[in-house]
C-alpha cells in the first residue's frame, strides 16, 4: 500500500559529500583568520547530488544515520570469526588434556 500523506515511515538517507569550498573542514581561510564556510553552513558537508547545504536538523539526522552505519560495520569487523584452517585452529575444541584446546602441533 502506497503512503499518500503524513511523514514517511522511515527516514530517507541523503548522500553527503565534503563541501568543495572548504574541503570538508567547515572553515575557509580569511585574510587574517579562519571564517565559517557559507557554502555548507559551517558543517563541512553538503548534499552530494545538488551541492546544497542541508538544514541543521536534517544534517544532524543524516550524520547520525552515517555514524550508526559505521558503528555497525566496526562491530561486524570486531566479531567476525576466522574461516578455514585458521578458524579451526583458533576455535576451542576441548579435545586436549583437561578439556583444553587440542591443535595437533
């Protein structure tokens, strides 16, 4: 069933890109000191397709979605198990003396 009115069920992800004016640093070099970048509203990020700055509330949401995805990826990398012969070698099999791991070495 297609939704016809009201807010969306899920928040749509917007692709972000570093600002081309400040190169993602949120500040540009002035004559004497750094100035807030006007192109990206001093965030360092713009919408990838249009190059326009996002409103602050939308930017916070999009950065949070990216952070959550990155944390999920880090967690998956930490919990990934070794495969093949290495996995068998490191896995505890309780076949050794006193229930220790027997590796055959």
